[in-house]
C-alpha cells in the first residue's frame, strides 16, 4: 500500500496555486489535509500525475466571525474551527458536527475546504452547510465566484467547481436570535462516517433539515415531518445497512433532531 | 525471607522497551541492503489463468526479480497439511504461487522483488494477467447441494472433511425425554486482525551456508525445521527468530507462502529480502475463522436436565484445509460446555469455499460451540419455566464429579476429553454478585419506564488448554551479571510471557522477577519446543521453567553447601543469596555460586574474586569437572502434560437496545475467570479484557463480508469494524482459582478465554432487553440494521 | 519523480534527506531516520499506530508525505521521555496500569494521549473523556480499559495537586 509516483508542487501563494491548477488540469489533484486523499493514494485508488499541496497557503487559514456568518478559509483545520469559541457562539452546529467527524487526530489535519470539496455524501459538514443555507467562494485565474450550498454538491464526490477552480472560503450563516440547531447521526462506531445523519435548524417556526449518508448529495428537507423526510431521501444498500433501514433512521433522526433543536431554541430564546 | 513473586501482579519486564519505542518487531530489524517484496494476488475468487506475463515488470527500473511458479523449480510445492486426519477425502493445501487455477481473492500468483516496496508495487501494475472466471463457491449451504459447482475443479465436491462422533446413547435419551426441541444457530466469519500485519525478513550467508529468518510466526521451531529440510541447509545453520510480535491470535501460527518464498528468494539473490504484508493483504491473504451453522436437537427432562444433544454443523474451511479438522473438532468437543450432557452426537462437515483459507483464530471453534449450548440453555429455561441461572445449575458438572470423562470424544490433543477440575456453581455465584444480578430487574423496570430497553445476559464456557506434546526451558544463572537467564522454545505474542515465566523462575530461585531475563522465539537459544497456540504457553512452558529452575536451585544449594562448608539442609535461598540458616553472615550470592560452578576461573569483577575466597563448589579429588558434572549453574527442563487442562469462566453483560434504530450499547460487563493457579493476575485480567473486546467485535461489529462472486466487500479497517475504546464498556473482573491437578503448578491456560462467551451472552442479553417482544437471537454477529429488522419482525407479546 | 530535499527536526535533532515526494512520513521516520518506534498498522488512517506529533499536534504519519513535513518539528515516542533512558509519566502510567500487551499500538496511543494531556492540563479526567480522546486508535490486545486507567493516572501524576 504505497502511493504511485507523482510530481509534487507546494505553491507559496494562492495565485501560484491557481496557475498550477489551470496548467496541470484534471491530471493534478489538490492536496489539503490529506485525510481523504492520501488513503486513496496509498491504496492506489487514485494515482494523479501531480499533487498541488496547499499547505503553504496561510492566506487560506482564517476564521472570521461576523454577526451574520462564520467565514472560514479553506485550509482551516477541523480542529482550529472546533476550538473557536467565537465560531461556536455564532453557529453551534459546526462544533457539534465536527465532534462527529472522524477522531481528534484526523481533525488535526483535515480541513474544512477538503471536507466540503471532497463532497462525500456520508460526511457531516456538507449537510451542515446545506441545512444552514451557507455558501462558498471559489477562485480560478479567471476570477472569484460564490456558490450557494444548494448548488455546490452535484453527485457522489462531485461539486460544481470547474477543473481550474479552488475552493477558498466556506461561509456558515450564524444562527439567528431565538433559533436552535442540532446535529445527530447514527454511525457504526464513534467517529465513523454516518449510516445516516441529520443537521437541523429551527428558526421563526421554520425547520430546515439536511441529511447525510442517504443520497448522492446532502438531502435538504423543509418541515418536520419524518415520513416526508424519509421520502425525500434516496439511500442505497451497502455492507453496513440497507436502504430501508437508512430511511427508518431518517425518520428517527428527524424527530430527534427537530425535538432537540426546538428545545435549544427555547432555552436560548 | 524470600519475597513471593508467583501470583503477584508484577509489572511487566517487557514494558519499558515497548513503551519507549525500542521494541523490535520484524519490520524494525535494520536491513539497509534488503530488497522488498510485493505479491500479485488473485483478483478473482475462482478462475483459470490464461496468461501471466511478467516481462515488463522484470524490466522496470529498480526491480530485482519477478517470480512465478515456473521459476521455483523443485520448490514449486504445496504447503504442508499441518494436521492430517482420515476424515478428509481430498485435503487441499495452497501452492506457494498459483499454477493455472486460483481459488480465492488474495491468493499469491507472482512475487516481485525490488529495491523498495514502492517500486515493487509499481511493478505489480506492469504484470499482465488474463483469466477465465469460474463459478465461485461462497455460501456453505449451497456448496453442499447437489450439482453445486466446486471450489477446486479437480475435486468431486466441496466436502473438506466429514466426521460423526457419539457419546453415550443419544437416541435413547431422545426417547426418554419429556422436552425435545431443535434450533439452528450460526456465527459469521471474522479474523484475528492483530495490529501488526505479518512479515518475514530473511538473510542468507552463502559462504557460511547460514540462513537467518525473522518471522512474525508463533511457531519458529516449525519454520526452522521446514526451511532446513526444504533448502537442504544443516539444521543448526537455520536460525529463526521471532522478535517482538504485534499480536498473534492464531493467525500468525504458520504456514504462509511468503514464509517459504522470502527465504528462498534470499538464497537465490544472496541479499536480505523483506516482506511486510500490508493491511489490505492481511485481509485477503492471512487466514480467517468462525463461520459455522449448527442444527441442534435437545432432549431434556421436565426439570430441565439435559439428557442428550444431537448436533450437526457445517464449517467453512475456505479454499484450503491446512489445519485439518482442528477448529471443527474443538467446537465438537466443547459443545457440552460445563454441563453433564451424558449423551450426545456431533456430526460436522467442513466445506470448501472460494474464500480465504480458515485456520484457528483465538477461540478456535469455542465461541461457536458456546453460542450453541448457551442459547440451548436459555431456550430450555423458557421451555421448562425456570430462570437462566437455575437451568445452568441443574446441569453443571459438580465438583465431586471431577475428573469428568466425557466419553469417546477426542480433543485436539488426540486424547479423550477429561475435564480435570472446576467449580461452576461458585463461579456463577461470584458472577451474579459482580454484575448485580439480583438488582437488575428493578433497574430494567426503571429504565423501561423511561422508554429504554435494558437486558442482561450470561454465558459460561470451558476451555481445554495447555495441550502437549511438551515444552522445554533452559535456565541459567549468568556468571557475569548474576541474573537468571531463561530460554524457551515457544514465543511471546504480546501476552506478557517474558514476565510470567520470569515469575515462575524467580519463585524457585528466590530472586526478583525483574532479575530474570526471558528469551522467547529464538531457535538458537532453545532448539526444542512446539509453539504458542491454544492457550498453552503458561501451562506447558511455565511448568517446564519450574522444572529447570528447581534443578538449578538444587544445584546451587549443593555447590553452596560445599563453598560454605555446611550441610545442604541448613541452607536457605532468598534475595539472590544462599546463607546458613541462623547465620546470615555466612552466605554466597547466586552469582558467586555460578562463578564457582565453572572450573574456568577469571577474576574481572569483585564477585569473581570473592568466589575464590570460598571452598570449591565441588568436593572432588580427581578432575575438576568430574564425569557426569557440567560447568555452570544451569539446567534444561521439560514438561509434557498428561492431557489438556480445562479452564472455565462465566461472563455477563448488561446491554441497552435502541428499538428505534437497532443500536446496541454494552452498559457494563463482568467476568469471572478460572484458569487454575494464577501466575500474574494483572496479566490474566489483561488477557481476558482483550478477549472480551474481540468478542464484542465478533458480536456486533466485525464480519468478513463476501459477495456472491467471492469478492471481499470490506477489506479495510474503514469497513471491517474493530471496536474502538468508545465501543468497549468498562469491565469488572474476578478470579476464581481451581488448581489443575494435572501439573505441579496447578496452572490452566488463559489466552483465548475472553472472547469465547461474548456472542452467546450478547444474544441472551438482547433477548432479555426485548422481552416485551418475542425475539430470539440465533445468528451472530448482529449490526444495527439486522437487529432493527429482527425487532420489526417480532410480534409484540 | 524528482527527489526533494527535506529538513525536519525529529526529537530535537535535525535531519536532512533527499526523498521521493511519495515517501510517507511514517516510512521516512522508520526507515530513513531509523526511529522504528512509530508503527504502521494500516496505512489508511484508521488504526492510529503511526501517530506522531507534528508541531505539537498529534497526526497520522501514514497520511502525510515526508515532503510535507519540511521545516516541521516532529516528536515521536522515542523523544517523549524527558531524559535519556527514563520514561515520561504517561509511559510510566502505561506500565503501572498494564496499558499494553503486544505493544504494537502503544506508541500511537502514547503520542495521541500525550497531546491530549498537554492540551487539557488537568488531573480530573473522566473515563468518557479519555475514551473519546483515544478513540482514534485501535488496540487489539487490551480491551482499552487499562489504557483509559493509564491516561487518567498520568493526568493525576502530571497535574494533580501536590
Ligand atoms: C479514519 C478516518 C475517518 C474519517 N471519518 C470521517 C467522518 O466520519 N466524517 C467526515 O466527514 N470525514 C471523515 N474523514 C475524512 C476527513 O474528514 C477528511 O479530512 C476530509 O474528508 C477531507 O479533508 P482534507 O483536508 O483531509 O482533504 P484532502 O484529503 O486533502 O482532499 C480531499 C479532496 O478534496 C479536494 N480538495 C481539498 N481541498 C480543496 C480545495 N481547497 N479546493 C478544491 N479541492 C480541494 C482534494 O483534491 C481531494 O479530492 C475520515 C478520515 C479518516 C482517515
Ligand atoms: S498506520 Fe497510520 S493510521 Fe494506521
Ligand atoms: S497492545 Fe497489542 S494492539 Fe494494543
């Protein structure tokens, strides 16, 4: 289990990274924290000709907490964001979900940008972003644009980024006054990818849910009806669980997450 | 006074080196000039190879050699059948490198040797392999149906072994019974999954014709003998060392193709050759165990006393059967557990499938047997209307019935099953107290009122341990350090043997355990012995060390008597000194005796000089070393057990089931363990707790999943779910010591015990948690999805 | 496949080596630097045997390339003890509590737990907290209980009153 050879680039600036990205095209992979990419390289499930390592791009490591949103640079590690009390007060859902992403040692390296760009349907953060109605910034030599969370995830492990684009910032809307949120999941072992997970936000009587692990992308549902939520998902069978079982989990998670989020909304409101 | 070290929770001698990163596991052995191996493994479960072209791989820069079976010459062999038995119609073992037919995903086809493992893996991608797929046999029941395709195209069917055995008159028992029922239980395939994968490093010195092999094996002496005879190298010029080993669990006993091929390549290339299996290879190339399906019929009295059992089971042996019927036979003999069961018959069929070969994994057939008999007891309790504790008490073998002869059924040592000792009622009492059995109903009710489903489960087991034929030990008082040197032929696989054996020697020799240096797994340090498996190390080696150490003690007292000019009877040995009773100032140290015992005198240190102040160690007028005497203070001892000694245990757990999601949580766990006289309770507890964690894995997390075509579906730690600390509960352990009458130290084995009862008691606990529903767990392991399906299918009571 | 120069500080000593970019940090430490206390159990990020500390943080060395550690300070199990030949209180606690059997997983646990203790700086750790903290590491021998005890004991030794 050793990776195939590759050319290694560690650009010093974002501009240099963007130039490499546009020159090398799809034959090059972006390396962020490596916690998803390196296992695939080691198993030779991926063998790109080149890696563009973003590790030197300190300009992509920041957490800006404003009244309306927590804006996070793509290379910010899970742990840095998890530790940020300011981010927690503005948007408690992030820390709650991050606590379920793998284990502390993985989160020390894993990045927010990597988790979002990787677009693993079983990952927690994409659902968080979708439930909150967040957005991301992407850059290429051609310029910068914003993509709403709802438009970002297109399929298993696929986003609407163009091949020459890099994800640079992830913006999580802050929780409104009196709102409540919850992230719950069922996983086989603590820290595993979820069999099913639910990110829930209730504010002003509205309920927004996004589910993890039950479709090719995070499944967004408005309202608190467990059956409607289950019907909106399109889970599949795998060695850990059947599609039917996952749908059942969606029902359970819906009522539990909505209940918890409402409870929290009352406490804070 | 001599400090007692036997029976004490002494901290381990091996820890400091392991904790500071100074252990030396096979991959840690420095071999800067070594070349590295990667294997081309079969991507298909069953196929005929039509093209195998390694020419491009051979040309790849950095590649030293690429071998296929055609390159092996006289060594193009099948691996040996380790344990033959007449009930195997066509015993199959694996070739080192496949010929034209492959029989499981992961089978070795070609071997690449390159300057680094990275390059070796690059070269694998350049090998051209074409094959015609053949139908794969995966399901063991379908494999036995008429017209089923066969695992090996040259064999008439899939029966690897078939054996019927009978004790008493089961048919009569069924005629007399008040209660008769039948059940079907099954357990899935799993594996040992030591954290260290397997590995081999071989170095051949052509000028001296010496082969040195470092191997993660649990049986270095077998490897030594085999390699010596295969390669025609003098026996004493083959040295096999098992350095530190990162867990064994049976998987590493032997024999794998790489254990022959790597030394063979080292001889061909005259360069050190190293192969370190990676984790994916470990999943598809190292052996598995567990899959069995049992159909059992039970006959009992209206009081719940079992009169007879009739069990028929099928056992998945994978693509080959290198260990013969070992696992199935252990399962058959342990089926009646700690219960009397005067009449029973067991018939098993080992079935070939196109899957990874099956050899013993910690537990070796016992978790399956335990699951069957303990589930039977639970069902019988319901049938006759008594509780789960009472039904067991009514069937236990009682203390006065030992030794208890099972009748004509042979254990893995080839001898009739005779259970030497045990106190099963007392063991259960202790367990019930430890798990708070009496208070549990109230706890359950309280939880139920809160909408939570708690259940409690218990299970007992017995375990035949400490098999022969023998082990040996060499014990020496080092003349330079005065420390005790102990060498044994078997291996430490992480179970604290260095400390446990040190305690045995220390006790006999009146020294501290940390002054005893134990060498295991080096065929040059102790050339005779068997291996570490089947919970035998402490029993067989422990007693051998005691024999040798006692002889050294007697020699030391004899020499000291001469040196001190006193009578042996007046001497005492303690704290590393021998002194005249009542006159402690008249003493010699063990080191001084060791020095004096050697007629060759040298005086580099104070002790050596001091030793010359005493009278000679031998009173002799003739030669300094009289006939029959040996220099040095040392002895070799052997111990050969009459037959297996039977350890026992009873475990219990409280679990919680989330009926909405099928999730299972172990709330608390208790275990009572009886492995006879305990050398070091801390080590035994560690063994039991580790076994329990493995058992929990085998009850709710771990399962080797195959699809219909024989492809492995979860060959990684992402999907084969070894529990983390967050899945394993806190445990409370109690010891009961019923000494074995079979060996002088009274020791019984402890290595495998922990994992045996866990699936059985988990099933029992789940039934109890779901007592509102009519649920009976018959198949293990479960997972949330399958448990939820069972809950949904249950008619509410 | 051009080689690259990397300079890393491992346990206080500086090492400069030419490496292929694909060389895993775990292999670099074990075979290029010769510190074999860092073990490799899976090479896909699950077992935690390869855990080392890079610039203070515990990370999986099998999921990093040596080139990515250029300029970093690495601490491995060999460098944990304060003085040559001794043991760190955490290592002492593992021995005292029998928190290891085969010892293969142990360096990974010790490194992950040492980072956790340094972060927490307190004596009163609960079982739950410790289990969570070590939940990224697999052990096949111990059943974890004694590892949990060891980490708690180390916390008491390191941060307990008096
Ligand atoms: C044992 C283990 C358990 C895990 N469990 C979970 C879990 O439960 N839940 C979970 O969500 N994750 C889990 N992960 C994955 C982990 O969270 C990863 O860190 C994360 O998915 C990817 O982040 P990364 O920074 O490591 O990205 P990398 O692995 O470096 O990259 C991942 C992918 O994203 C691309 N990419 C990264 N950054 C950018 C960017 N800025 N712009 C464009 N593309 C980019 C890469 O090219 C690559 O394709 C687990 C990992 C391990 C090893
Ligand atoms: S070897 Fe790195 S996590 Fe297993
Ligand atoms: S002590 Fe062996 S794996 Fe942990």
